[in-house]
């Protein structure tokens, strides 16, 4: 069981987050269930801003959670960001780290809409 909820009432600007949080149909209900399952596995590795930032940047934060949990299921040892910071420069933002024979710091980048 997760310590904190991934979806919460309140201010959110990302339409994907809002649709999945509100779960108004069978498709979004299943999506919410899937997200909550990933969150249960990922929460111990998430940075403290994750639950707030996913409300406004769902695609990027979901991808981070999905990738980390996929790698865990594939047998990689995932580290929380605070343990990874020792491996990289202080100016680098690290989503999580992993180890499979070598230690790797992972930074998640996703495309965003280009302002015109």
C-alpha cells in the first residue's frame, strides 16, 4: 500500500492527469488502476516533488514512473534520486539511478509542445 495517493483532488493543469484522476469511463478507470499499481511500486524511489509535478506534467512524470518500474521488473536495482546525486554533478537533475553491473544515473526527457 502506498504512503501517499498519486491522484488527489485539487489544482491540476494537465488534461491527462485530470481525466485519469476523475476516471469518468471504463478506459480511464483502468488507466487509473494501472497508474496506481505503478505508483505503489515506484513511490519509494520518487522525489518529493513527484506527486505535485505529475498534476501539471503528466506525460513526463508518468514516463519516469513507468520506465523505473519496468526496469525493476527486469531485475535492475533502482535507487532513489537522493542516493544518485553522489554519482553526478550537483547541477544535473536525476530521476533515479540503477545498477546492473555498473551504476547509472537516469535523467528523463520527454518532448513537449512547442510554443508558436
